[in-house]
């Protein structure tokens, strides 16, 4: 299938603005071509990491790359989100009671089943059967096993996307001072952030070591995350309406403001250190427009 057709069909399916065609052709088709070439020299399944803060467009990019690689470049590809590996609400409740109350909120390292994620990546690299869980954010819980995704075929390229994908842990001394009101008032002794950092330092690094090529969508600053995350919440509201679920499951502006404070420390750290580690870096402005690209 030709590139124009794939991009056109993708825009229709995802209900994207027509201007996305120019973005896809200018920035993301060349990325897909680069990934295809990297696979040619890889000698096996290629694992792509895709990092970007909340609302940066990484899920859309992941889906587009999967379509381009499979339909244009003849590379059987699959994408998955680290978000689907969140622990269940019940498990996070246990963590909140035994470690720290802030672990009830999904998102930070330590709230994913990183061991399950690692086993899935290794199975995909070895072209073995695996089961990918599905996390429904509208109910804040993992869906039942009969709704999980069964993988029974081989893939050339696997894309793992997520806000903390490829992230490194901080030095202990960097954890001493709280970076926002949530850390200062709700984690005054640093128990939560040390747990998060230790989780990131251990199993998550084993997961990220499987990544062969890292892509980053770099936000201009953490200040952009609030507006972008609010846009995501509006999409969630649309989903809740479509499923006839109560809208109180969605967050208002004040709740979004508090919610993103869980991610501020590591998001700011990522913006500092990951650009130099990324194999492909897309620099965004406050409107999520790409203003520059660096690619190897």
C-alpha cells in the first residue's frame, strides 16, 4: 500500500485534523523508513522505545508508525503502551496501605507490573506467544483476562510507548527536596519518591535495556503538560459518555493539576537527560508542533 493511502486512512480512522497529513509526511514517514532500515541490520525483532510526556502525541505516533511499518515497509509491527501494564486498582490499594498512600494513583514507576512487561518483551523478541493486558483508564483498572490481547505470531518491530520509557533513576541526593506541593505536603519524608526511584533503578532498567532504538517527543517544559493533560481528560469524558458511564470518573481542572504533580519530578528529569540519549529526538513547541528533529 502506498504512503498517501496509509496516512489518509489513518487520519480518517483516528479523526485527526487534515493538517496531520503534512506532519506525518514531513516527520514521521522518514522515521518509519529509518526504523525499517535499522531492522534490516538488526538480525531479529527490533524493540523501539517511544518516550513523551502526557499529551505529547506519543500514542498517536505509535499507532501511525505501526501502520506505516506494516503496510508500507513490509515490517510486521505491533505497538503497546506501558500504561497497559499498570497494576490493578486492588494491588495499588495494597501498595498504598503498605508502602505509601500516593501509590494508589497509577502512573509512576512502581505502579506497573514491570516483570510482566519484561516477560512480554522477551516473548515478542523470541517470537513466542504472549498475552498483553489491557488497562481501562475510564474505570482505573485492568480488564478481565478474556479481554487481553493474545499474540500468536511473529513481529519484526515492537514499539513500547510511555511517559517514563527509557527513563533513568535519579541520584539519592536529588530526592531530598520536594519539587512541588504534593511532594512537600504528602511525602515530607520522601518515602514515596524513594520507592518510585528504587523501582525505576531496578526492574524498569532491565525492561529498558531491551530497547534497541529510543524515540523522544520533547516538550518545551513541564508547564505544557497541564494543558495537554487537560485535553486528554476531555477525550476521556467523551469515552465515558460513549459508554454511558458517570462523568465523575473524569477529573476537573483542579484534580488534573494535582494529578500531574505525581509526574513532575521525573518528567523534568527526562527533559534534562533523555534528549542526549535518544536516537530520534522531535522537539515540540507549546502547541505540540514539531520545530526540529535530530535522528540517527
